[in-house]
C-alpha cells in the first residue's frame, strides 16, 4: 500500500531518464555516426585520372601463348593471357610490334618493344593499352590517408573503399577535397594541412624505424638460434679449416674436397597484407593483397663431397 504514493510522486523527467538508462543497458550504446570514423581521413593529394591497369609487356610464353603483365593502380602486378579476364575486363587481343630507337651510347638503332593490348569491358567497349603508357581517363584520382595510422587509399570517382565501420562510396573529387557517402551520410573529406603532413611524415618515419628494428631483432633471434644448435663432432683428421693457405708455392687442402652445383635465390620470410577491392562478376569485393617485405638468401642444388 505504500508503493503507490512513492511512484506517483516521481517527477516525469526522472521517469524518462530511468527509461533511457534501462534502454541503454538492454540495447547497448548507440552506433557512432559515420562522420566519427571519417574524421581522421584526409586528402593527401590529387592527380589526373588514368586507367587502373598499365600494360608493361610480355614476360614469357607458356604453351605457345604470351603471358602479359599489368601493373594495377594499387601496386599489384597481374598476369593474363589473351582470352583471360583481368578484373572486370577481358584481354581481347595482342599486337606485337617494335620501334627503332637510337641509342647514343652504342651509336646504333635498337628495336624496342612497343606492343599493344586490347581489352573489352563489361559493356563491350574496347580499350587499347600501349606498352608502358598510361591511358588518360576523365576526372581525378585522390590519395586518401588516415592521420592516426598512415593507411593509404587510391580512389577514383564511383570507387568503393573500406574503413572500420564498412564500405565508403566515392561520389566526387575536386580541387578542394573528396565527397563520399558512408551509410546514409554524405561526408566531405578535406585536404591535409601543412601541420598534418608534417605529423604524417613523422609517423611514417617512426613506422619505418620500427620495421627496421623488428627486422634486426628477427635476424638476431635467428642468429642466436643457429648458435644454440649443437655442432657436429670434429673428426680426428680435421684441422682448423678445410682450406688452409701455407706460405709457399702450393695450397694444402685438409679434409675431403667439396663441390656445390646449384643456384642461390631470394626467399620471402615476412609478409604484409594490404586492403584492396577486387571485382568478381562485375561486383566490388573487399579483400587483401599479401606482399613480401623481407627476403633471405637460400640455396638449391647438390653438394658433392670427395673421398
């Protein structure tokens, strides 16, 4: 009987606050606005737009068909044959030709490759790519960067890139900045100021120093592991070295002669994943490109040990 007067005496504002608190506990905090996670993104620079693929030439021939190399705008190299797909495009034809170029150091004319590739897009429109020449396109390309971690994006109009909260659609690029759509919100990304560029340069320099430090630590750990491995027991007739030079007209070889037939090659030992957008059946798909960042020298061959 004493509960009703207490409830009736509660102020309406307190009741509303109590209901909001209960709703936050049940539903959790409200999602942040799209502008919140885009506040750290800036336009570092803009440049005239070009076709996203650069034809760099014929690298080899397999099964009698030339293998063509293309450098993509995001730095990835793709390979395709005539008749195969290249992103949303198809390699339709290859025209092999050469240009005679004068070389002053040799005082002679040389034949320089100047091949031409024809691509067809989803609408069937042909695109002709000259070797090592970018194909101009209307509009501009923008380099976007995050101020907090230095992550890059290279975008054109109508492109899609991904950030923490999901996809972001590029609507327009002009001299002042880039207009994008994130969710239902239209956001304008401005250019970096001089102070922000200085902060980014310091951030990238620190990241490079940290990467070099990590490489040195990894090399030190490998050397320590190699030193900790048990060494094979020395034989009775082994000297300080298999190859010992003595003063005189001859070289004395102590121990069996060894001959190595093979080659050395660079083997990747560390990698980094870079975000990118790929096209599958004409639709953009978020994925990663894995590129090597560190190599070590390895050997492949046969070691022959004499008697």
